[in-house]
C-alpha cells in the first residue's frame, strides 16, 4: 500500500496505521519506508483543499509512505488513513503482493 502525505503528518499516519494492523514481519512493528516526492494537482472550484487554491495548479513537498499489510487489515487501514490524512481526497494505492516466503517456503 502507498500514500503521499505532507511531511508534518508522516509520523502520525504511520503510528495510526500501525495501531490497526497486525504485524507482517515476525518480531517487528511499524514497518514502513518513505521518501520525499513532489505532488502536483489542479484544485477544482468545488473542492476544499488542505493545500492550494481552487482553479490553480499546486506543487507541494510530500512524503511517499509505502508498507505491507494483511488483506484482513486493509479496510481498517484505509479507514485510519482517511481519518488522519489532511487531504480531502488522499490518493491511496493498494497493490496486491506476494511474500517471498510464499514462493520459497522451505527457507
């Protein structure tokens, strides 16, 4: 799963998501990776943006947060992202993955 968020919300989002999902990696919690990105969008007149002005193009510094969660936790994780994320319409990518242990179970 991946989501872009303003940098000042990154830790709050990671803590919130971790609080509603079971650990994926034995012995570890709050496993995320992130990197800086530039987001850009044009806000439509009917929107109420966190950042930007309706009718104008916005370019903003964001953090791209990526992580793995179990299928059973997806609904709770999505709900938590919506609660914490400041954007009216956060872009959230849900990408099915295959864990390497499923491919090589004898290791």
